[in-house]
DNA sequence: TAAAATTGGTATGAACTCCGACCATTAAGA
DNA sequence: TCTTAATGGTCGGAGTTCATACCAATTTTA
C-alpha cells in the first residue's frame, strides 16, 4: 500500500526536528529571551547554577557554558562565594540593523508567529478569566497592569508589557499555554526590535490591557478573549504591513 | 536588588527543560505517535532512513536506533534493498491497564492538555477558515471528513478522527498551530485509550465534524471556531469526569 | 575569630550523538 | 541478463553532553 498525497502532506507536517541541536545553544537562547522579556530584570540575580541547571534539565557543565556565553556578550556578570552568583547586567544592546538582519527571509515564519499569538494569547486570557484566582495571582495581575501603564514608552515599556502578558498566561494555570505565550512573546519581541514602530499607540494599548485584566479579575472569559484578540490583531496589523 | 515574588513565579514558569534528552527517545516517541494517530497507516511505508533522519533533525545512526526500538516493539518491519524499507506492521497493542498506569498521577497535566486543546484546535479551525484554500487542501478536508464519517467506531474511527483534526490544522497553514494540534491529539489519544469511553456519541461528533469542515470550506472562521470549541468541550467534559 | 554554608571554578571519564564513508541486498530498468 | 539505483547495515573518529567528584572564594553565623 502506498501513501496517498493526503498522507504525505500530514507526514511532512507532523514530523518535526526533534531538537534544536546543542543543549548549550538552547540554554543561551532561553536565558537571553528571559532576560530580554524582563523575566529577569536588570540588577536581579539568576538562580544558583545548580538550581538553574535542574530547571533547564541540563548538566551544570552545559549550563556554565551558556552562562559564559552570556557573560562574554556582556549580559551578565558573575561573582564567587556565598552570596555571589550571576547578575543581570544590562539588556542586550540589539541594534535595529542586527535585528533586521535576523528576520530577513523569515517573513512566512513571522507571520505564522503572529497568527499563533492571536490564538494562544486570547485563549490564555479566557482560561485565566474562567479560573478562581487566588489573591496572590490577582495581586500580580494588578501590579503588572500598573507597571505597564506607568512605564514610559521604549525598552522599559516593552518589558513591562511582556511581563503582563506572561502573568496572564501564568494565571491561566496551563503549563502548555504558558510555554506557547512565552514563545509568542519572544517572537513578537524580536519583530518589534527589528521594526521599531515610531510611536505605538500606547494609550490605546493601555486601555486594552486594563480592559483585559478587568475582565479576567471579574471572571468574564468571553470579554477577556475578545479584547485580547483585538489587542493582538492591532499589533499584528501594524507588523504585517511592515513585514511585507 | 532581589527578585519580587511576582518575578519568581514568572521565572519558574518561563524556564523549561531544554529537551527530553536523548534524541533517540524523542524519535521513538514522535514516530510511535505518528503511527498511533494514523499519520502512517498500517501497511504503509516510512520514508527512507536518510530522508526521515533529515526531517527529524537527527543523524541516521540515531534514527536507526529509534527504528530498531519500534521494530523490537513489533510496530514496524524492515526489509532491505531497493523498494525495501520500514513498513508499519500494526498499531501498538496498548492494553487499557497499561494505558491507565501511564496516566496515573498526571491528572493535572491531562486537564491542562484538554484546556490547551480547546484553545488551539478552534484557533486552527478559524485560521483555516480565513484562508484561501487551494483545491488540494479542500479535497483533503473533504476526504478526511468522509473517512471519519464512514469509519466504524473503535480504533479505526479514532485514527480517522485524528487525521481529520490534523488535516484541519495543516489547512491553517501555521507550522506552530500544526505542532500544537499534533501534541493535543497525542495527549487526547493517550487519554482515550486509558479511559475507554463505552459508546461515544459518534453521531453527534460526526455532525460537528461536518459542520466544522463546511464552515472552513465556506470561509466562516467564527462558525468554525465555535463549533470546534463545542466539539472539544464535549470530549473534554466526558474525560474530565472520568479523570477526577 | 573560626567554623559552616553557599556560591562559582575545575577536572575526568563515560555515554550519547553526529558525520561521513563504505558495504550488502534487492528491485527496477536498459 | 546485466547495469543501475535505492534501500538498509556497518564502522570509526570527532564533538557534546553528562555525572560526579573536588577545589576556591566569600559571606554568614556561631
């Protein structure tokens, strides 16, 4: 029995590279992304090597190579002894020219990333809204919202924005959605740095954020999903025009 | 500066194991899943080793170990020479008892999988409906729908069902959504085998499938999403009750 | 002040993975 | 029939990654 054309299509789509070869590179990317998105803010300390290695599921030797790369890139600094550790030094100074080169020839992939985001972020918001959130989570959402509203435009605003979206995903309680949103935010961040939009409508964006968080806290999944969809689509429309 | 509780939460959620070490195991799992979901049907031939190795992003040596494991498990048979290759021999004979053991203590993870599915499958359906689909894709969707409608209940029906859902995801044109739906179907398949639902309402399910495909072919994203959401929730409600 | 604890730094050998080249087998085509 | 081509089978060396120690530096604490 030979495979039908239909089967062939599925097979090519289902089978995916098993691994982004080199655990080392994957570690560098995860940590650099976490720093870029503001998960680890400037001046804060990374977990101890042994702990971080366990979280990432790699040996300490491999993690150390990754940290060495971050150190060489000037992203972190390391001190020894008790109370020492690896400290986030500054955000990667990504020049727009470098960022533009990084996205060259990846239009299709980036458009895919925008589509993916428009699916998972509203889904995460809706799920978060359908949960009984504990006080700690509610506080995190409120504080994240406040932070992004208060932050000036630019790099800081972008990081606060990421943190809010990640906080919403975390509030959904879904590990898978959290991973999906993290990926979406990383892709989005890359695009926003490659294509510096002159003056994003932060006022509008902030209003949407408020509306989303309010819907989540009030337990209104439909509203949360709808507004988040609009929010994602606004950004996507902007970027799609500049990617073409 | 020390990390706030909020930051700690994000950090633990964002950082994820870099890989399920052992490319070998990952290959076995991907191939076994593809066979279980009916991507490779019984009697069909897997791609040549060199080709498959490239698709999976591993060396031929590693892929061969994975195939050897599948062969040892009786899932495939291999012949040499031109026209030879590795042929899918039979579906894994998973006994319910074994499947039940596999999901023991994973309730939270499986509930997560159901939530994730209810996000990505409707999203994929909506996206597919918003595309200008070419004739080949339209044909695939129609044929997949027919196959699942025609299949009797049981293992065959389950495979056809998976294939339809994967075909819809493929029609969305999004690599990321395709991967997400593949993962969702794999998780779902595991649950359905562990918890053999006596008599799923196949009539109802088939009506939903028809409605979804019709909406996609007619270019109605909202309808496609809504019906797919209902479709996923029906299954999820059934399984949630049996997982608690 | 000295001991304890915690952190990063180093080293070694085993296991895994990769790559490339070559061999053996078999079916298709000239 | 004979040649060609495609397939799986085998081998060896190089590079990664891992696990497990142990060392060094520094702060905390008794």
